[in-house]
C-alpha cells in the first residue's frame, strides 16, 4: 500500500481523486488551487476537487504556488510515497517534485508526446485528430517531458465536445492510474522515454480563439464549436451582439451565391449559415443575457431574411 498525495483542481481531476479514495492505497492529503470568485456575485467558491475532498474528509492545502518552503509545508508534512497530479494548474518546481519518496506522476489527457501542455483535449478536437488517449507520466522539470509509465488510446467519433471527451478521458485515466500505482508498488512498472518525434504543444486557450471566421470551412468551424464547449464557447456577431454557438454540424451543401456568414434559412430545425466551404447547421445558440435556445426558437423571434453573422 502506497501513501499517496493528490494535486488537482477542476472536474477532470475528480474521477482520479475518487479512484484513489476507493483504492487500497492510502490517500493522505490533497493539494488544490485557492478558491476563485464565481457567479454573478463573484463569491469565493471552492473548485470541484476541493468540494469532493471535503466530502471525503481528507486534509486539503491550497497554496497559491509551491515555490517557497512555506507553501510546500503541507506536502512535506504528509511524507507521501508518491504525488499524483491531474490538471492541478500550478507548476511544480523541482523542490516539490523531489518531496515524495517515489516522485510525482501525472495523468495527462493525450498520447504523449502529442499535445504537451495546458489544453490537450481542445487542441485534439481543433486539429481533427481521430485518436487521442491518456498517458501516465513520471514528472520532471520539463513541460510534460517525463518518462511514460502507461498509455491508453481512445478513438474519437468526430462529434464529441471538449466536455464529452474530457469526461471520457478522465474516467479511463483514473482506472489506468490505479493500475500504474499497483505496478509502481510491485516494482514492475517499465518507464519509457518519450520520442523526440511527433511533439506538439497544446497552448492555453484564449477567448479570442472562439470568434468564428465565416471564411473558414464548415468543418473547421464545427471543430471550433465542439472544442470550445463548454469554454470559452464559439461565438459570432449578430446585430452587434455576441451570439454563442453551442451545437452545430457541418454540411457539404451550400449556396455559392451567398456570402460567408449569410444565414440561408431554417432546415430540419437547424439554422444553416454559409461558410467559406460548405455550410454550418446550428441547432443551439444563445444571445447575451438569455438562456440557450434551439435554432427553431431563435428563428421564431428573429426574421431570417437578409440575416448576416460575423
């Protein structure tokens, strides 16, 4: 039985924390980011990991960083055999990486070395990848450069959103992590150095990336809609307002006489919009300050003739 500490913050990390709590290993403490303002009242709100750890009654520390000895004090006091990290969101300096007896392992949502970095799920969708997966990696000072302890591939349907894919990878990553810890304890794990070929970087998402350019193809815009659901949500301009696009699918057919961004009409309960190549069939969208609505609901309150997005 290993003494395991855990570091994670968002919903993606919860399945791994839950799997650790249910395993035969001893979960001795949780690191998570400080509470953040949320909601219209900007009330300080604990993240998903903090909330789940509270229900388990596990000791929790929320340092703003791990750079100083004082900020690492809780981790040092736990004397963990291993620290498991899943979407923690803070950099672990070398002094923190060296505290656990067996080091730190990371649950990463890609098949490393593809999509090292902050947003592997979204970048895989934006790139049109047909396969992704999870990697259990021994952490070191470089950005997701450590040795691979285990990997599991996951076929992509081409219709999943980031929310869908993150949930699937979180669950498979949690199960793979427990198998890997058992191997670490038994001394049977076989680290494999990452290949220098095929390295790509999943840079942090920016809100500006969610702005739709209707000159792009319908396939590109569809990937944008799915990759940025649930955040920051793909959007376009409509009468000077930011119109959020929650669900859509690409269509090959289009009216070549129409300009990109021109609304072609409502077909099969979807709002068809001309793109640079093909058209985008939008099924759910949202105006500022309003709830998300179906394309049919939107069309009932807004005349489509001459409507232009972007």
